[in-house]
């Protein structure tokens, strides 16, 4: 039984991305300096002082390189034909999903350095202008912004205003049999 509306097409991944790799420039420089200093000062001292130099170098390498690298590696943005998925978190994982059919505003901000690398920060907000998500330092930011606009527009055409989703039907008792229903 159909309600006269066509079934929407299957969800496809349009783009998967991370923050621009430029964010790892300073942590990489810090790692190079830490390794050089540890090699120089570690060979200069003997005994327990050399061990202290290597331990301090290890702690600095973890704090100044591995933590930013892990943070960069675990921040992912996925744009599909139906939604935008933002995954973040190194120790505590967070996943946000924004449906294109809900409608939102897309604001693109680029500093002079981001413009030189064609990256930028995309702020996505609800119609009340409260920011719901920020895609920080996205590569090819203008193309991503245009794609989000196009996907939101095509999603509005796909679902009419009186379209009832499966979750709304299941809340009203439709869809799945409830306890006590004849099967």
C-alpha cells in the first residue's frame, strides 16, 4: 500500500573529509625540535640525567604531537545525500547527524590563511540562527558549502511538507505490531 509518493532513492556518500592537514604543521615542527633536542641533550648527559631528558622529551612529544594528531585523525565529516554526519572525539566520541530535509543555514568563514589553502570553517545553524555544528578548517570549503546548499534544496523537493516518516508512523502505533496485536 502506498500513499502516492515515490520512495526516496538510497542514501549515497557524497564526500568524506577531515580537517585540513595544515593543522598538523606546528605539531610536526614541535616533534622535529623535540627529537633534535632530545638527541643532543640526551647524549650530552650520563646516568639518570639522560633518562630524565628522554622522559621529558617523550612527555612533550605525546602532548605536543600525538594528542593533536589523534584529535585531527578522529574528527571526520561525512556528507551523504540525506544527511551530514560529524564525528569528533579522541577519548569521548560524539556523533551528530543533521538531516538535509530539516533545512538549515550554511555560513562559510575563511581567514586569509585558510583562503590561501582553499579551506574554511562552515557553520551550520538552525533557522533560529543557533549554531548546530561547525566544520572547522574544511578543505575545498566553497565546494562543500555549495554541495550542502544543493543537497538541502534537492531534499526539500524530495519530501513534501505532509510527508510522514516511518518513525512518526511507529510512534502512532503503525509500522510494527504492538504487544497484544493479532499477528
